[in-house]
C-alpha cells in the first residue's frame, strides 16, 4: 500500500490568503496535489490539516480522508505526526510507504514522484538530495512513538523537531536530483512568488 499525504495545514500568513484554494490552470493547488498523488499510484490519498467542514468550505478537497493537525502550527513535522496518528487509528502501522507532498509545490510532476517511489524500495525513508519534499517515510510504530515523545516534550520547531532531523532518524535515502528541474521543488509562499509561478505556468 502507498499512502499519499498532502500537507495542507499551514496558515498561509505570507501569502495573505488560503493557498489551498488558489487556482492555477483551472485547478486549485489542493486539487492539483491530490491528483498528483493519485497519478503516482497513492491510495488512499489523505489531506493533513483539514477537517471535513474545511473541505466543504473549499469545494476542492477530493481526497479519500481528511484530518486536522493534532498540534496546530507545528509545521510539516506536526503534519507527519498527525498523518501517522491517523493511519495508526484507521489502518494500522504496517510499515507501508507514506508519500508526503506540500500543497504549495504545484510544478512537481508525476515522474519525479515515481522516481522517488522506485528508489524507496527496501529503504526506511527516501527524499531528493538537498530537498525535504517530496519524501517517503514508512508508517512504523517506531517513528510514531518517536514523534509522539518529541511533541510530548514540547512543540517548538527546529532542531530535533524538524524534517531534517526526522530524515536523519529514519536514515532516509537521498536520491540524486540532477535530473529534476529546481522549479519542481519550488514552494509558493508570497504573492510575488505566486506571480512568478503564474508567469512560468504560461510558458509550459
């Protein structure tokens, strides 16, 4: 089984509007992220950081499952912890792969995800060299317990409560990213970056 997880719980403070509902090429960023995971073979596709009522308000959340963050405003590490908690409750932690992407990386391609999936075979985790997302982590009780204990100690981010630290903990495999254009890994965080993205989209 390959779980797909869209991390969509950010506050979008710098963007000054909800990034999940912003439209590019006729699709919202949330719809695009969900479809990307589906095309890569993920099933089910889950949306982290959203309740069912949130999805109804956006009219664009087509994931199989939605769940709010257990610890609001704890960034991607909190989203990973929330996803593991949800899988533990509803599916069981059976070491299946979990493919994580953020909602605000719209130029990511299916081919890039498929390369990561292939490279993750027999690996405890997988990511592109010098990049945090996309990444694959295994749904293990060990990782769930590790994150549970970390957030029980405190919720401040950074250091051991960072994605880099999580990758190090699971001894994540770094995949060569030389065949992937840097714009695929671009996050959209500000109105200026959004304008640049829209201009780039018109060129594709």
